[in-house]
C-alpha cells in the first residue's frame, strides 16, 4: 500500500475524499455510460429475437417504416391486426414510428410466437442502433425474452399433465 495512513480516523477521511459512484444505485450521480452503436457495413443494426419456438433475425436501418417479414410485407405475413400491433410496439414506446425499415426472417413456431420474436428482435436492434433508447424500451419490458414455452408431453399421460380418462369398470 502506498498510502501512509496512521489511524482509523485517517481511513474515514480517505473515504470522504474519494469520489462516489452512484450510477448503479440510482443515487442521483452521473448516469451509467451509454453503450456503443453497433452497425454493420451497410448501416444496419442486427439482432435476434426469440419467443416460444420462433426465432427472428432482424435488420434495422433508417427508412420510411416498411417492415418486411420473410420477403413479404407485414400486412400480408401477419394478417391479424393484433399481430401487427405487437410488432410495432417497440417503435411506439421509442416514438420512432415510420422512421426505420425492418427486414427480418423468422422460422419456427406459430404466427403469435413469430410476432413476439420479431418484436423482441426489433427492440434489440433499436437499442443497438440508438443506445439512448435502451432505457424506455427496457422499462417497457421488450428487451427481456419471454421464457414461457410449451411443456413437453410425459409418458403415462395424455398430454403434458392430463391423465387418461379413468374407468371404474
């Protein structure tokens, strides 16, 4: 130790002189440092979104708000308005509607799971393109992967938990 402290009172004075980092406690100190922007050579942000058994690869770039899923427009691929609403939630929270073009490929699962995967991927890519948006998107819960998946079928059962019908005679 290079410090020549003589007593415990000197240690108390040392703590008073040291700068206090309150970024992790939310104590009103300086905010946590921003992450770096992650963009590829074409000026796009890439992210992977997951939900149930669906996996979506999402590329985000500035544009007019066009969303393409598996080579088709979002209105064609996700015909239900509720699914399109789910996809656009990250843009609404970040107040960036119609400012980015999204190209994504999605595999696995059903339409609902795929829409959730695309939403997760868009939220991740949005925070990579604009790190400032990480806080509102995270507070809305869009960066967290929903861990709920279908439970597997067990042997001796009709489904995951349902027993076969009981017959007394």
